[in-house]
C-alpha cells in the first residue's frame, strides 16, 4: 500500500503542507513536529518509496578533531579540515560518482563517544546515499546512522554486527609490517603512538603491534603506548612523553599510527636532542604526499587511499542504482611497507634492563593472543612514490 503525505498528516493531526515542508527540509516546523513527521514517514515506509534515488546527491560525513574546524565546511574548504587520508579518498569517490552525475554534500562530526543529533541530510532524507569517512566516528553513531536505512558505506573503518558495507585498509597487517620492520633492524623496545581509542581502526593497529611483538617473543609494555588525535601537535605531545622516559626505559624506535602524528614525534625527538634515525627510528602509517619530503624522509605504511575511495564510491553506486544491498560486504585493501631514511638499527644493543620482557615470563592474564601469519605485503624500495596519489 502506497503511503502519502496526507496519510502522515492525518495520523499526526497536522496539515499536509507542514508534512511536505518537513520532508523537503523547508518551513518553520518545530523540532518536535519535525521529529514526529520523520519518525512516522520512516516507519510507514514513505521515505523508502519516495526519497531514495531521486536527489542525485550523496552525503559525505567525516570526523575531525574538535579544534580543526570552525563548524562550517564547503567543498572548497575541505582540504583545510581534512587529513591526507580524507582528501585522497574524497578524490577517489568523486572520480566514480561524477560518472553517474552525482554530487556530494559534506558534513563534519567532531570526535565524540556519544550519539548526538544526526545531520539534517540524514534525518530529512535529502540524499540518496551516505559515505562515512574515518576510523574515529564512534560505533554507536554509525549504528544510529544505519538505523535510518539509507544506503551507506563506511570508508577506513568497520563496525561489527551493524549490517553495513565497509572498505578499509588492512590496519592490523600494516601495523604488523611496521613493527616487524623495526624488529628486523634489531629494535626491541618499540613505542607506539596510536589514534583514538575505542575505534575499529585503532583496535586493529594495536592488534598488529601486539602480534608482531608476540611473534618476536616480546611482551607489550603499556608504558610504551600513547594515543593522539591524528594531528602534528598530538604526535609531538605523545612523542615527548615516550622519549622523556629514563634511558633504560626509553624506546629506541616508534611506530606511529598516522604520518601527521609521526611528524610531531620527529619534532619532539629533535627538541629533546635526539637524531632520527641515529638515536630513534620512526615509522608512520598512511604515506601522505608529504612523507617522502620530510627530514629525514619517512619510512611508513602505504595505504592506497584513492583506490579505497573509488571502491567505496562504486559500492554505494551499485547499492543505489542497481539496488544491490549485500549486508556487511567487508573489503580490506592490502598495505605496503615503504622504507625510507627514518629507520636504522639501534645505536647500540639494548641492555637487558631496556629490553621488553619475554612473553614467556608474562602472567596468564597478560598473555598475548595467538600470532597470525605474517602479512603478504612486500617492502617498497626507498624513494618510490605512490601510484595512487
């Protein structure tokens, strides 16, 4: 049975004009009235039958640190608030959706662990589909978005049991590659600067870090783990904490979960009188366009960000145009180790006091998980440039 605007108006005891204005995002209806209209429209199936597939607009929602924007964003200002991750993925998405004559609406979500009000473009169904970019939006927020039943694809992240499509990098495998590289150089006390806690991306990178240590017979030392928010400043602060430890406890190498934070960590090392890589080796994650041009050029994990964006854009187009809605299509794209000049063997063999404790001496409660097979990605020669940038 087809549901009409008049049916919704009759059920709520308001005028059809008010209902129509709310559904089009116009008029001056109160928030409570708008909420009731959208709730009835959603539950009755009106939105699904009338709105999806007609606007030629896609929503692009991504998360930034609270201090990275002023609350307003346009396509022209996107590079000012977007990380190298986001900007390259957006370029890949645009390459795909432009072929279908689609455009994007942008919306920023500040990092939060709680579910706040959803964007108007979602609540009012002014978009045909939604792309959520970044591994820093809370799982609860994504589940709330999914409940609106708009075709949606997650980019760079995944939420378990949310019945949503995801396209992301092999974060665990990439972290494993980074730490394994440092271990192969002889480092045994390896610090880790991760991103926001309680997100799929950070959990996967921590898992890769942990497993690489476990495979080498080492135990994870919580004192060597810090978190940041993907900014240079947070990388500096976390690096300063780790590199200010007493010499017997200080790491000889750092694995940093994002290249921007790696810049900060390198600056912190230099401010403390340490040379990279002579005194401290640093490996980043992402291979931003700037990473090969740092001093020293940064060893990092290459993520094919543009390709991930293209895959996500095509997946969303398939869902909208071809009505393909396969729940939880989980696409993981391989990473590569790019070896440059920010890593080297430790200056001198680590003393027993400075080495991580053998895993065999750990208590059962602290035992590491079974180690997986090493990732299949191969190191990329020094000086190479990304074919996806």
